[in-house]
């Protein structure tokens, strides 16, 4: 972890300082998220950070490059709290509990899927290993930087980690194979058993103190769970049915770990119970539900129901369940079913940042935060609106006016296939005919 952080900080220094001259975006309607919208606003960024956000009379640095984007909308880069881009892998079929597996050891940072996310205005992602396990492994928080290695994309949060722990219950993790639970009751029992081992391991570490001779032997399965028990690493819990949601809450209260619940197909049924537990939720909005019986009661009104109950709500894509290019549409669907515009925009920005312990860096347009923002052609909730530009730490990472970038917005499945080069060559031949 120490060496990853050193590498990460060195890269950030180089990346941020590549933009030496301030850039000013003026004339747009700005949604800072932490305050009221600003008409004819001014956003100033420099060296990867936001210098100021304000009204038309804001001070503009003398040496700044000024971009007049009158008629456009600026808002923070979108935060996707649950995605599977980059080919992450977690636990295998040998066991149902794999806390030692790390998604970062499998992700391909050159995956074209990241361009797809940029086309949708996404600047930060929580990449998850799969949900076919009670515990499929450690997630990873990444920025949409141009990168050759996963270390160059890492985002270290306020707790000093760059990911959470993926857990699940319900039908995904119930299998009739060796090492896996066959029932919901056995699922919870197996989770309890592993957490009891982690509690014992943590107690041994605490008892040893600074005496290295008394430290227990390293256990890669239990080390990340000690981080969970210490509140350093948050659990991201896949759960759908109302009874599974309550089981997840029960486990978090029993072992006192922090948790974000994901999906929540039947969250609307137990919104008050979720609110009472004080657990934030990341909801998926699927326009055409189907595929699994436990999601039968999925409702586009879940966001509104949770908001009404006082629950902090974020949205996610679970890409490829919902295409990253259409992520912003989740807010419109929620508003149509009763969620407020304010909370819907928070759900793809600051609320998601808070659920990843990243809100001091991203999620709103404030002085000192990372210069992650998007430029929209119109109202965020309109089906006619397009993401026109996506900026990450003061660097323009996607531009609809660039034909190569636009291909990732409009292209079908073949754009993201391994045969993409051959596909484009074939298309060029067709254009020449």
C-alpha cells in the first residue's frame, strides 16, 4: 500500500501540473451542487484544481485562457458508485468468501470501456468484482485519467484506501456447489463465521501493539476485513429483496461495519427501516427490468421513496447493466417518479462521492476540489441533452466535436470489442466505396 501511494502521488503531481495556464469557462449555467445554480457563471481551473466558482463579475486571472460557453450547462463530473468496466475479476469458484481478491489486479486500464464512461460524463468510478459470491473481493476507486497502469488511475480517499469491500446476498451467491451456501440462512451464517475470525485477528493485532514478535502471522483474507472493522474500508453490499436488505443491515449492526447498500430493487418496501439504520443507498434505475426474479419488484420510484424517508441516495450503472453513456438518464427517470431535482443531481455527484469517502476531492464545484466537470448542451434531465465535454483534473478527456471521441458515444457493441481496429478499418473501406 505504501509504495502504491508513493507512485500515485508522484503521478498526480505530474498530471496536475501539466496545465500551467488558468482556464476560464464563462457564460454557462453552473450547477455547483453545494449551492444554488449560478446563471451566467464563471468557473476558473488551474493545475488540476478549481480556483473559483462564481457569478459573471468574478475575477478572471490576467493570463487565463477564456472559453465562452454561453448557453451551456456545467456540473461536476459524474460519480458512478458501482461499475464493472475494465474487466475486473474477483473471487473464483473455489469459495464463497474471497476478501483477499483485488479487482485492481485484473483491471485493464486501456479498456475502451473507460472512453464510453467519459462519453457519459463519468469521471470517477467504483469498479467492483462480480456478485456471484458472498464476498467477491476488494473494489477499486479510479479516476478517468489517461493511463497505462491501474496505479495511475487510483483515487486514495480520506480514509487512506483506494477501494471498498464487495459483498452480496440473495440469489447470486446461492449455489448448489461445494463451498457455496445453498440457502439465505447459510449465507448469513458463513459471513458471520468469517467476521468472527476477523474480530479475533484484530484483537490479536491490538494486543500485540508495537511488539512485532507478538503479531499474528499475516492473513490476506482477514487483513482487509480488519480495515472494514476499523471503519477504514467501507462495505459495498449488493442486495435486492426486502428481506435480504434487512439481513444486510443486521450484519452491519452486529459487526459494526460501515456499509453502502447497492441495487435495492425492493428498497421502497423498507425505506423507513433503512432510514432508521442510517445506511446510504446506491440505486440502479433500469428502464426495462427483467433477468432475475429477485428484481421483479424493482421500481423507478425507489429514489423518491428513499429520499422521502431521509435516506442518502446515489445512483449507479452496474455497467453493463445500464450503459455508462446513459448514466445521467437515471436522474430523469427518478425525477419523473417523484424524486426532487436537487437530490437527483446529488445522487450522481456529491452523494456518490460521500459513499466512497471522496467528497473532500470530488462531487461538487468548490474552490480547492479536483477540476472534474462536464459541459452539457442543455438541461440535465432532458432526453435531448448531450454531454459535450468531460474534464478530469483540468484535462479535457472527451469532446463530442472530436470524431474519434464521438465514435464512443454513438458506436454499438463493436466499438468496444477486441476487434475494434478491424471494425474501423472495415468501416473506412465502406466509406471509400
